[in-house]
C-alpha cells in the first residue's frame, strides 16, 4: 500500500541563462527545489510500512543529442560572482539550436532523478526495492553562436 501511494516529484529545471546560452561556454544546470528524499507510509491491521526514496543522481538530456549526469542537484548560478566558476553540473553545447529554416529554435532539455528505494515496517522487516527514476522535467534553451573575425591592421594604422 505504501509503495502504491508513492509518487515521485517531477524535477523543475534551473538554468543560468535568461536569454541565450552560447556555443563553447559551459551552461549551468540545477534542480529547483534541491535534492531531498521522499517517503510514503501506510498501515494495515496494526502494521505500518514506510517506503523511502533517496536521490542518487540526476540524469540529463541536453536536447542536442548529448547527455550528462550529476551526483547532486547542481548549484544555482549566483550571477557575477560565479562568472569564473566551472559548474560541476553543466553542459557545453557544440552547435547552435537555431537553423536557417528556424533561426529561433531551442533545445528541449530534460532531467530525471534516480532514487534508491527501501522499505521498512513496524514488524521489523525491511527490504531493498532498487532504483527508480522520476518523471522527466523539461525546459527549453536557445543556444546561439558568437563568431569573431580577425582583420589585419592596415599598414600605417595604429601601432
């Protein structure tokens, strides 16, 4: 009964960019709401059982065919103070999301959390239910490209 009443929360995705990520620069990702265990309990004929799910890792799909894992919820980007910090939970895009046919296209990012589940009851029995995975949380991210053109200084200009 406890297991059947158990529903894993769908993760909410946080990202450092409010406008557009950039090819070649690591993008910060995290799970809004953090990283916490979930549980459910039920009782029948004087015996209570509790199911506990402890998060073990976040499984991410970047939307461009790539994937990555994080061993925690990731760190929220705090702005300028984090500009030079390399995020442990992040991804570097190698191509822009837009195309000639659809220049405003975005990648669909998804995250699932794997949980290790156990159960215990008031009669002293307990067990391991293995790993289960949450439903996928999703978010869209536009990835742009910065290009530079180096032009030699004409003779007689500058120094």
